[in-house]
C-alpha cells in the first residue's frame, strides 16, 4: 500500500509535450495520470490521443474547444466549471478560443503511454 502524499505547485513537472499546449504532471502511477494543461489565447494544440487512457477534463479557467471525430469535424466547447470526458484512443486537439490562458485539470485512468501525438484526425 502506498503513502498519502501532497503535491505542491512547485512539485509539478513538465510532461507529455504536444505542440500548442503545456502539460504539468502532478501524479503518475501505473493506472493513473493527473495534472494540468495550459493553452495560450487563440492557440490550437496538435492532434493527439491518450492511448489506453480515458480522460476527465475540468476547465478551471478560460475555455476549451475540442475538435475530434472523422476528419476532425466534430466540435465541443466547454467553459470554466464544465467537464469533458475523452474515451480511450479518441484522436482530438484542444484549442483556446478566449483572450486569456486556459487551464485544465486533467485526470486519466488507464495504462501505457499517456500521450501519443499524431499527424491529423482520423479519416472520414
């Protein structure tokens, strides 16, 4: 059994780079990843998926524009205080349509590599 621990802001570690966004890892174990993601105003991340992990994303500040699905044609927008669930293997990219930094609290459950960058969305 593991020990309960506190992760302070200064303990966050840069992690899993994807163009257009910055991730900070707070917790990583063999079945869980938790941390923050930051996207600058007007930026859009590169296409990626999270392998065998499913993700819960809470928009802490700003907004999140998620593009996904065949040809990336599906779009979902979430505001501060809202959640988005991303299933295992779903190819997507995240954008920030606001004029301030968007910060997301991300928790992933699964195994393997937490982020896989890809060239584009799944074909339609």
